[in-house]
C-alpha cells in the first residue's frame, strides 16, 4: 500500500471514529462520559484534520513533521474509571449501550493502533515511521482508557453479583 492510500484509509477510519464517539456522547446519560466521548470525538477530528493536512503536504513537497505541529496525546485523569463517573456504576446493570459501545470502541482503537504500527513498519522513511508510531501511540491512549473503563465495570459487576464477599 502506498502512503497516499494509507492516509486515505486512515482518514476514513478517523471519520468513523469521530462519528461513533459523537453518537455515544448523545446517547449516554452520564455527564462525565458525555464529555469524555465528545473529547474522544474531538481527538478523532484533530487526527482527521492532521491527516488531511499531511495528505496535502505530501502532494506538494517532502514531509516535515515540525511544520505539521503534532498535537499532544490526551491523558485520562482517572485511570480506574477514566470515562464514566463513579456514580454511574450504580446504573451499570442497565447500561447495555455504554458497555457495548466500550467493546466496539476498544476494537476500533486496537485496529487503528495495529494499522499505524503496520504503516510504520512498512516504510523506510524515518520521518514517516516516526509519524505513524506517534499516531499509534495516540490511538493506544484511547484504547487503554476504554479498556480500563470496561475492566472497571466488569470488576464492579463481578463483585456486586458474587456470593463471596471476602472475609
């Protein structure tokens, strides 16, 4: 796959991610989750703008990462429950949409990480390799937050429904 095809594929992936997180923000009843999903949607939109700018740059001249001004990777403050509020766990038994959304989001982010790593490994251009590795790390931060949140809910549900309370 050539670089332009890879960037076009990445652009489509970012559009899908942006719309997915935007839909989740509109659907959830949890205020913190709504904000985080909107932030994730905004991240995907930043990726999209960045990739479009990259595509245009590659058509006119050589790649210069310094000119592209890579945005910083988002951090999630609460590593145990990075997306939903802690109070939301009381309603998690009725949160099929949110839990399904986390699972889908995890898969999407993992696919993006793998795609960018594959692109990094398939190029000899040091600057391009650096760019794709950066994008993989960015998507990995999203994956880790979603996965952490899903594990938080799983642990909560297992504890809540367990007969063993630990003595």
